[in-house]
């Protein structure tokens, strides 16, 4: 690993501690403008998000009355409480072909987005040490009086995420402050996600507040265009 990634992982709790856990569960509340643009308005209900840490799997509940999702990179499903399949889609990425920012989503589109996005967020920065990731240090970002060091990651093809290339910025304490990417499944619009208010959970530092804004020129966030908000709490490792 490059020194910046090594330092960031150590600051977040260390790879050995991370590898000692298998799943992470959290309560999430989401909002922002994206949902209405996609024809899937977001309610303020708190939901339970569960992810595996060392392979790409995620589930959120409830997802409709008595239902939950089952996400992997090559399949998305909505399941009933007892586990029967209500709806499913193999090769879900292909269903977003020719989508732009305002193309409507069906429930499986939304479930796929939720699965890969939250898995990425909840496993950052540790996922960048997984096999297949390529990382390099990039120009730092100046935020007010602070300078945040930048890391560019190229994701392996088998990991579903926003875009193959994503940038992560870390403060002087090496905790994550910002995450930039293009949302390829929605017309590749550029986003700058601000990450804050970390809490310590069993020695791992996890942010509790995420705000993703449309990103304008010179990497500047458009603070009047909040695309997605995520508040997280009640973390538990298993």
C-alpha cells in the first residue's frame, strides 16, 4: 500500500482490527434531491443497513412492508420476510443503459444503488486495501484553512460502485473528509460527498454524516444542490 492509504487505514482503526470483524449493521436515514429526480421519493423512516466487510454484499430493511433487499455486484433482489423472492434482476448494471439524471428508477434500480453505495461508504477506507484496487496520491484539496490529502482509487471490475475512478480526501488526522465520484448509472453526474462526525465503534472510526452535492467546475461543490443526505447511527460489528 502507498503510505497515504496505510496512514488512513491506521487512523481509522487499523487493518488487523477491521479483519477481525465480518459484518457491520447501522441505522440509516436518507434524503436529498436525487430521489425525486428518479421518481422514488424518500421518506424519513429509519432503516437498518447491513453489509459484509470482506465481500460485496448488503441488505436494507424495511424495503416496503415486510421486505428487505439482497445485493451483490451481479444480482439484486427484493425478498419477503421469510426469504422468498418478490423481485430480482441479474446483471443489474445493464438495466441502467442510456439512463440520465432524470430517468425514472424502479424499485430494483433503487435497491441496487442503495446496495453498492452504502457498501462502499461503510467499508471506506478499508476496501481500498482489497485485491484489485489501484491507488495513487493526487493533489490535495484546500477546504477553508485546512488542506486535505487526496487519494485516487481505480476500482476492480468485479466491485460495483459509482464509477471506476474515485477520489478520497483525508484531514490532518487522516480521517476521511470528502469522497468524489461520478454516478455512472445516472448520466455520470459528478458528485462531491462531504463526510463528518465520526464515532468510534470497537476501535474503528466511522462517519455518521454524509452529504453529497452536485460538483461543479474546479472540483467545487454546488452547496445549493444536495443530491443525497445520509445520517447513520447505532453501529454494530458482528
